[in-house]
C-alpha cells in the first residue's frame, strides 16, 4: 500500500488502471478501488471474476519512481 494512492496507477491482471480511492484498514492492511469502464470490461476478463477470487496486482513502474 506504500505506493498505492488515489489517481495513481496499478496493474490488475496486466491491465493498467487508475486508482479512484484507497485507504488503510486496521492492522496495516489496505484497500483500493478502481473504476472499470464498459470498454475495459469488454476487453478483459474482469466481468467473469467473483468476490474472493485471486488477482495479480502490480504497482506500475511509473508510480514506483515517485
């Protein structure tokens, strides 16, 4: 969560997405939200994912530099 911030970028399952909101929960865990537009849902498998399914999350290299 150190590099995740609102309006920053994060890659989820290889798709670069803009973080809309983020925060920290108790115990140091964090959360973030992204908005998925219809075109992104059409071109990815995100629409097939359910709650609790695993995703590959990577911090975008551009964000790591900051």
